């Protein structure tokens, strides 16, 4: 769970790194349902040529808004 949070949190802080992981990770690589949902939205935004950060991802996943911001804030 910690590794998944670290990867997602890092991507929320700097979406340019998605280019590095997009061919190595897929939604099913995440064990936790919430993390699969977050990564899925990140991929959608990337495919739409949109930069993503916690605010934009949480707009599409409102029930996970608090969790998304916590994840981004605890990633250093």
C-alpha cells in the first residue's frame, strides 16, 4: 500500500513523470481499488493531454478527494 501511495503521490506532484511510468504500469497493477481508480483517472487525463494534480483528479473522484490530497501532501 505504501509503495502504491508513493507512486501515485509522486505523480500528483509532478505529472510529467507519467511519461516514464505509463508504459510500465497499468491500472490492474494496483492492489487497492482506490489506487486503481486514481491511476485510471490519471491515464484518462494524460490521454486527454491534460496535466493532472490532486485538484483535477479529485474533481473526477469526489468521494476520494480527502484521500487524494492526503496522498499528495505526504509525498515528499
